[in-house]
């Protein structure tokens, strides 16, 4: 396949480059509108959970939601003209099923402590598009300075809108930085290569997500991931390809066609394995039921494969056409340069180096031991957003409204009243319950009971209340819902599916690396070092945001914890990218071993040939992912810091110290595989590169060696 791609690029480079430009235009036309098309309702919820079932039962019976998803905060006392006007505007909207207006002169929890502010909860009709409703209500109150909108529906919409704004800002910052760094690293016209590959990969994935969104509503946060990961992988693959192509051109008697074939048969295979490992890691997120994680898994896997496809199909003709301006590179003689010297120093004391690198990473990871999980709510937004204003005001000024009651949907006949009255009385005696409404017959064999508690949904009191209420025996099938129960079910869904995701992640990583290396030992080593890198990145995120030591630096406040689902995305990214850099190094080491070098010589040569590439790629990838630190949504900041830190840790600690030291300790055992697997690997016949001749090349006078 790689020889055919090389032949095609060499035979018709201008035609293929023109086709690539045309494809880029088409993808831009179809893919760019994805920025405003993606919107999945309740994307952080488990659709198969008990809380979702309770919501569905009540919606089917009543035609509206079980609890208010829009809250209008009016800066006026109850009974005022401002409150009456706000209530009238809400009721006039066709998607609003009902509005609760507190009467004047009462101690209602919907009235602020000083009596000067009023909350108007609005229940929405079932089956409506919450995005459209929020946009419409926002427009209705846009010119009313006395009203601020909040609630779950508003928070979800504003979080998605903020994500799109953050995406634009990240692009505005990351693209010029990447362009500047590309000029410094690629030198000259080659700097356009990563930007061209990145544009093709990102726009191609945008187009794919827009098409998928037609049948499977996607979370808009997938677009942020596609931008950061797509640009980063484009830089990695372009740098690897361009460096190898220039090296191939430096061989005596090399031609452009021959250099292109050599590049595709070496770097092309490396890119293929790399993209598959990243895509596999991201695809593991799809085992979770939350649409947010499914969207991130689809987006991450798609952009990794798109980056590889663009690199393999459209980058070769560009290299062929620009060969005369890219210049040749004559690699420095084997055994020279700072990277080779570093590798030799590491392997002189492999045990000490491995222990020291591991200890350093464990120290960095130490804060991760106290990680606390939180959920998505208005606090992830900047204080300028109306839903954050409403949330903060309720917490500060509405002592009775800062709670989230549980809603119990009971499937029972109309004659079940006495039994359900007894059940309600039983619930009143449950620990943590502050009040229980009488059972209400909603029709269609559905009854509703509301249980009051204390504390916000993520608080220990609210979560304990969910467990206590669910533990009470019910006379008929009962589903406990409400915001605290939804959060409980989110965490339960993660815990339930995490073993499957982890097993799949480990199995796919081991399989791909075994196919690449033929070794069982190296994939296991990769899994362990990836886990260590993830732990270190987690420690940095906890130290910065949960502990609050760097929160002000990143424009936010100390967080009560780390959002669980976004952390899973971070874990998948870290695992995929760590394996990605491992592929870069292992392909060169195996190439050297196939050329007859000893294990230690092969490791040193692999470090010498990849040290500069991996460090430059890590720097550029950290810029692409670290641009998320400019986001206003807190969990995007966490994702950006964690991913950027992991990339740098992996490049400058794992690949330069821990990996070569561990391989030095293992010696030939690093390439061990059981005999049946060795025979199977030989029968499959996958080889990622051709062996290099076991002879150092001298550096012609006037050339510029690379280390």
C-alpha cells in the first residue's frame, strides 16, 4: 500500500495536490457549519439510569418535565410589576408548561433573604428542543436588566455556547504560535505542511461529525477536542514525515521518488500505527452511556484517523513538489550528538535512572491521591454568564432554594393510594428527609412523590439522601430521580463501565504495539508508563484547580473537585498520545535492531534519531492542547493543562529517561514473545520499516547534521 501511495504521489503530484486543495474547500463548506449544529440535550446523563426513567415516566404521564429546568431570577420583590411581567413572558412561551410565582408577604424559599429578589421556576413541556427554547427566552429578556435566566437548560446551552467561543479564542492563540514554531522548526516553506495537514484533518472531522449529528446528536465539546488533537497530531505527523523525507534525500544518489518511497515505508507505517493507537484509546470512551463521552470518543478517534489519512495521501505530493526547497539532511554519524550521549548516560546507570524518573513522576502524581469528583453545573461557567449569576445568587441569598429535591415516579394503579400514602409516611422517617409531598396520581398508572432534602446535588448530604431513599422498600416499582439522583447515576455509570473501558484500552494498546514490535514485554511496559504519565498529569491538575494553587493564574477560582467525565477524556488523550510517542521511538529502535545493532546500540540510536523530533513535536502539541487554558469553561482548562503536561512529561521524562533505562535493564527480554505469538506475528507479516545498513554514514562537508 505504501509503495502504491508513493508511486501515485510521484507520478501526479500536482494533480493530487490540486485534488487535496479541492477536497479542503469542500470540507470547509460542509464542515465549518458544525460549529453551530452540534447540540445534545442532557449529554452528561445516563439515558438508561433510574433517574432518567423517572423523568421519562413523569413526562409521559404529564407532558412536561419532572422539575423546573429554567429559573428566572427577578431583582424585585414578589408581587411587583417586574415579577408579574417576567412570569407573563415565561407563560407566553409555547414550550413552558407552568411557572411558579410566590405570593407576596410570605416566607417562600423562592424569595431572597432580604425580600428584594424573586425566583420564578419554569417547567418545560416534554419533547421540546431546549436549545431553541433557551435561545428564545434569552432573546425575550435580553433588554430586561432585572431578569437573569438560569437552571439546567440554560446552563447546558450557555456551556455549549461558551465552548464554541473558547474554541475560537484557542484557535486565535494556537494557530499563530504553531505557525511561528513551525517556521523555527521546519524552516522555510516546510512550515505550511503541518497547518495544511491540520486544516484537512480538522475540517474533515467537522464534516464527519456534522453528518453523524443528523442521526446521533453530538456534544459541541467534541469540536474543541477535534481542534486541539487534530492540530497536534498534524504537527507530529508532518514533522516525522518531513524529517524522514529530508533524511532520505540525503542518501547518496537519492531521487525524489525513491526518498518518497523510503519515507512512506518507514514514517508512513509509523503514522499508521500511531493513528490507530490514538483512535483506539479515544474510541474506548464510547463504551460509556453519556452522550458527552460518546461524542468525545467519536471525535477523537475520527480526527486521529483523518490526520493519518491526510498525511499519507496528500502530504507526499507536497513533499515531492517542495523537495528542492525543503533541503537535504545528512544525519550525524551514529554515536554522536547530545541525544546519543544522553542515551548512553542513561544506560550506564539504568536502575538508578529508572528509579529516579519513577520517583519524580510519583511525587508529581501525589496530589492525585486526594482527587474528588464533581459534575457539570453552572459553576463551570465564568461569572459573567447569567446561569452562573443565578446559581451564585441562590447559594448566597436564597437559603431555602439551594436544595434539589428528589422526584419519585411510582408505577401503580389508581387504587394504590393507601399503599403509597404509607410509603410516603415511611419516607418521612428516612434519615436526611426534610419533607415529603403526598402522592399525586398523574394518570397512566403513574404517581409522583417529591422528597425534600438539604444541600446542592453534589453535596454529601444530597448524595446520602439518594442512597437512603432508594434503600427504602416500595410497594410498587419506583424510580428515584431529580438532580442529586442524576449525579449519583452519572457516577454509577462511570463505575459500571470503567472496567470494560480499561480492559478494552489495555487490550487494544497491547495488540497494536504487539503487531508493530512483535514483543509482548514492550506493550506491557508501555501500559505501565502510560499509567504513570496519566497519574502525574492528574496530580498537576488536582494541584492547580482542586487545591487552587494555580487557579488564579489560569483565571478561575479553586474548584470543589475535578469533573469526572472530562477526566475520562483526559485519560484517553494521555494514553493515546503517550503510546503515540512510544511508537515514534520503538520504530527507530526496532529498525536499528533489524540492521544488526546490539540492543544497547539500537536504543541509543533510536534516541539519537528521535530525540529532536519527539521534543519538537511535544512542544508543538503542548501548544495546541494547552490553548484550552484560555477557555472560560473550567473543565476545558483542566483538560488543556492535563494534556499539555502529560505530553511534555512523556517526551522529556519517559521517552528520554524512563523508557531507555527500562529497556536497558531488560536487554533482549524487552523483545520477548511466546513462541506461538512469534510464529503468528511472522505469519501476519507486519513490519514497520526496512532495516538500515549497519554502517555509519559520514557527514559531507558543508552539510548540517541533525542529532
